[in-house]
C-alpha cells in the first residue's frame, strides 16, 4: 500500500461567529425559501379539477366562470385527453403539466378565440 498525499481540492471553509438568534433567523429564512420553492413547484404541477382545466384551456363564460359544458365536450371529443384524467368520485382531476403538454400538442383542441 502506497502513500496517498492529501488532496489539494478540499473545499475551504470560513468560520463566522453567529449569535443563537442570528443562526435561528438564518435557518428560518432558509426553511421558508425551501418551502416556498416546493409550494411553487406544486402549484405549477398540481392537480386541477374540471373547472380549473376549463379555465386553463380558455373555456370561460363572460361572467368569468368556467364553461364546464364546453370543456366536457372537448373531453368527450378527445378520448386521449380524458385518459390523462382521473375520476375521483364524480369529479375529474388532471395533473396541470399533463394538460399543458396535451394542449401544446393539440393547439386546435382549445378555444381558438374569445
């Protein structure tokens, strides 16, 4: 067994002096930032119901409510769209990213103009 010299690529650390309150504040900020990133990721790819999916596709009535009938017709016209969803009791649920990918691949599937 030969001798191996210590690596010169070892990371360098700088020690800083923190009060317990400063350390607590720094840890809370790091935790809040991590939680915010996780929440944002979940919102981007969370589950949406039929009303939210209708709004995502642009099926919205003049009063701003989702046009569920129009979205249901779209779902029935495109079985592959329905296959992306899951039935939860009487409700349909989709993963937002699945709907966005489907819509990108089928630009005529959604509402063309208001």
